[in-house]
C-alpha cells in the first residue's frame, strides 16, 4: 500500500540495525582495517610473485613511470593519467630509499596499489558502519569486497587503476551520505574528490559523472537549489583541474588548454571502440569475473572453459540484484535510498554502456562500475540481521570467506610468473638473439609485456632503426593487434598488406623475423584471439597473408613462451 499523505514519511531505512552507528571506535577500527588489509595484501604479493597479474598494462606503465622516479623535473605529464605518474613516481622513489624492491617500479607499483586498496577497504568500513550502525557487518563488508575477483587481483598487481578507484569510491560513498542533505560545501568536497579520481585515470569520469548529477537532481530541495548544487559540482570540478594545470606550469606534457584535460580522447579512435556482437559475451565475462575468478577473458574461445565459474557468479549477482531492488522498493520513501540507487546504480548503468562500447571484459573497466555488489550485500545482510542476526552474519562470513578462498586458489595458476619470465627471457635471448631478431606476436600476451619492460622497449623503435645487428634496441616486436587497434578504419586486406610490408622491411634490414605461437594458430583460433579488436574479415586476412606469403622453420620451443618459428618469404610463382 502507498503511504497516506497524512502520515509521516519514514526516514529510517530497514537496513539500519542501530541508530548508534556501531558505537565508538570507528576511526580506530578503520585504521586497523587498513593495517590488516595492507599486511595481508603485501603477503599475497610476495606469495604470488607476479606483479603484472591478469593484465600486462601495468608493465607498460612501469616503464613510463621511470622518469618520474629518476628525473621528475623533466618527466612528461600524461593527460589521461595526469596525477598518477607524478604521485606514484614519488612514492616509488620513497620505496627506493626504504629498500623496498629498489630500482624496480614494476613491483613497487603493486605495493602502492595494495596500500590504495587497503585505504578503499577502510572507507568501505566507515561507510558500512554509518549505513547500518553495525560494527560486525562493517567488518564483514570489507572481507566481501576484498574477496571479489577483480578487486583482489588489482590490489596486488601493477595495473594502474586502484588509486583512482579508491578516490572515486570515496567520492561515491560521501555522495550517498551527504546528498541526502546537500550543501554547497558538501557538494564541492565530493566534486573535488571525484575530480582527483579521474585525474588519476581519465575515463573514470564518465560512468560516475551522470550518476552524481542524477543524485543531485533528485536530492531533497527546491528545483533552484538543485540546479545550484549541480552547477557547484561542475564548477568545482573545473576549478580543481584549472588550479592543478596552473601549478604544473611548464612541466613537459602539461596541456595548454583546459579542454585537453577534460577530453583526452583516450582509446576513442582505436580498435577498442565500437559495438560488436562478441562484446556482449565479453560483458558477461567481465561482470561475472568481477565476483569469481578475476580472470581477464579476452579470447572468445576461452569462455566455455570457465562457463561453470561464470554461471555460478551470475546466479549470485542476479540474486543480489533482485533482492536489492526489492529492498530498495520497500524503502523507496527514504531519501537515502534514491540517492544510493542514483549513485551506485547510475554508475553501473552508464559504465556498462561505456564498457560494451570499449573493453567489457577488462578488469579495470569493470571494477569502478561494479561496487554496487558490495553495497547490495551489506544492505541485505543488515536488513536480515534485524530479525535473524546470527544466521545473517554467519552466512555473510561464510560466503565472503568462500569467495576469497576460491579467488586466491584461482591466483595460484599464474603464481611465480616474475621468476619464471626472468629465466624465460634468458633462454629466449640464447635461441632468438634480440639484436638480430624481430618477434611476431599477438600483442597482448606476457611475452610482449615482459620483453617491453626488461628490454627497455619503445613502440617507436622502427622510426630510427638501422640494419642488423642493433644491440641497443633489443625490443623489436610486430604485433597482430597493432594495426587493428591503432588504425581501426583499415580493411582486412589493408591491415594484412601493412603487416606484410613491415615483415619484409625488417628482413631487408637483415633481421630474422621469428613468430611466436601465433604461427601455429588455426584460422578459428586467430579469429577468437583477435575478437576484442577485430572482426572475422580482418583476422582472416591476416591469417591468409601469413600462410600464403611466408613459410616457417622451427627455431626453439620454450617451456613457458612456447614455440618460435623463423619466417621466410615464399618466392612468387613465375
């Protein structure tokens, strides 16, 4: 039944267990959450021995970070990671002084990200305690969030998303708490934190900005006041950007125009952008792996291998979503409900629309749009705890611990990659001398990221490359995905012709072109492996070019990197 207009509208949600907000000691417990989480995550980093984790992106960022560690005065700013490199670079320099992985930002970044993740869990603890008034639920909420597949993986790897995610999460929870009774000061503070978050990672702006504006548009207050708060939010954001841009002054890479920071166009004109039928499967993979597995499933052929895992996660996620929607409907008259749904629900909807256009399976694309899972779990447990406390808390604890155990077990499959690859690169250098060789690769595999970092890679090496040998330029890679990603408007035949010309140019300079495992792929395997950035016509064209223009001679089979095959042009028929 609808509430009578003559009766007072309820303002206390059914998930509030206690009005006392959990008693005293909130700050102490939040610090304890950070300390325990950080120590636990560092322990996992040491045990895991795999700083790049489930993606290779962090390794590329580590090389880009080095100038900020060694010569920050002349290091170049990156508009899409405007604050990330300067701040993390100085923290790496501090770790050098402390003797923590000195001279190796690739692993230092993982430690810094673990500290960021622990800070996120502390924020979550305070938020859950404020929402429910229950200390035990707040503690269990941090365990549930920590256990999540993508959060756990990104918290112990050098993928660069965690600092920006932590700031964005803090902005979102403050919005839920403060936009129920907005003031100019509160809106400005939330906007400032939100802006700092996307200045660490630019694309985080887009899922959450619509959600924030929606929350302010439906906040209690007169229409004119709401417009004022929206204006305050937008103007504060631009003011923060402008001040930081002014403070950087003549630092190399500092954009001259404010608009170049607000819109960096990162990834827009690439093969990642655009809708495709395959991306709906990748979207399912990204959403489900957020909870269980935490795998970056970028190959369509790999999805059936994890069907049970994805199916189980889907059941849990759908059940949480349905139960949460019913709970929100029951509490629809509570202002906080509307703000909470706008912030976390709005971020999810806007984020997944953006993801299905770009990289829906990517962990860093999903982590910032999926925190509603934890929020839903907190509120449902708190609601149940009002009448069945012991059962609700026991179930929450068991489920959280089970998810954590499962995801740690999933990590074990890629444990020890750092040590393994150091030995692997030594073997590869013996059989495929980098001074005289090009590697033909897929582009997203560990071989690329590891050689890029350890051989001081530069993607523009071809511009100044001389005849073989070139001992100073060890990193020389031709990637199947390169053309599809960087020149998405080219047709399949054009991409194939471009890659063929690059291979022949390398051979003309006296280099061996040695293909990795891609040479042994079937046509179907190549289509599946390129499906995140290229359609069938492009993968078929690349496959045809390789196997009609070149022959392969086995060189070496590595136990980690797989087979290597030297390419030789097929002489044209007379």
